[in-house]
C-alpha cells in the first residue's frame, strides 16, 4: 500500500511539471481500491496523442513500477523502485 510519502512525492512531481516553463502538462490519479498511482505526461498540451504513461501498482503479493506509454506508443518498461519511476516521469517529454 502506498503511504503518504509516496503519494505526496508523485503529486509533487505532477505539480512541478505543470508549473515549469515548458508546454508539458501532467495528470495524477490515485486509486485506493487497487492501490495504484498513475501519472500521464503530455509534452504538448495541445496534442494528447503524444503521451507518456506511468503506473505504480501494489498488492499484498505483487509490486509493479512501469512506464506503459512513451511518445504515445505502448512501452512496458519496468523500474526497480518507485523513485526510479518518478525520475523518469520528471524527464518525460523534455
């Protein structure tokens, strides 16, 4: 289960992207019933087809940190830690 620290870190990354000097925008979603955090970065807020999608998912027996989309194409890159996933989110679309 994601705690306040992980949830806050993901939300901070999304807000940082939305406030930077680029055209990028980022959406943040927290799903409590499946315990998943998803982030989508759009390098150009006028072109929603070109996106980067990330999901962090935890259950009692399974943990996954994954980039599911890159440049609008299915990707499937796995990360070892939540921190690695957030670092990749920060650089998405730059």
